C-alpha cells in the first residue's frame, strides 16, 4: 500500500478483525482464523482500489459500496462487535476512526 492514509485504514480493519476473531473464534491474540484472513485480504483489496483514497470517508458514510453484499454483512458484524471495544484496546486507531466518521463524504462521481 503506497498511500499512508489507506495504510491507517487497513490497520484499523486489521485491529477490528483481531479483536473479533480472538473473542469470538478463540484464536490466539494477533492471529486470525482462515475466514478472518480472507475477510482481511478482501478488505485490503477494496481499500487499494478505493476511488476516494485520501478523501475516503468511513464506510458508513461512503456513497460507493465496494464490498459484495455477503462480505459487507461480514465486515458489518466485525465492526459492530469490535467498534465499541476499540477505544479500550486501540485508542489511537479508535479516535482517528471516530474523527474520520465526522468527515463528509465526497460528492458522487459523475459518469
């Protein structure tokens, strides 16, 4: 990942998946089960192809839904579970994510 901003987004997803997988799938801390590894790889691929890059809002405010419906449901479950726990476990990532959540979505692309 070339973009510093996107790397931070990836670290946030990675941290959320780590919490989720450890607590609900019983993995050792910092390890992920096979399903969570696939979801992380999918999220990374989506971030790298994000048309907004530096202007990317949080997923909840994004006008483009780049995840396939099945994967979107999975990542939504992860975010719902891990989001409230992030402040305790990863405070800097959590605060950064909350601040980005206040950012307005870029205008829709024309074409």
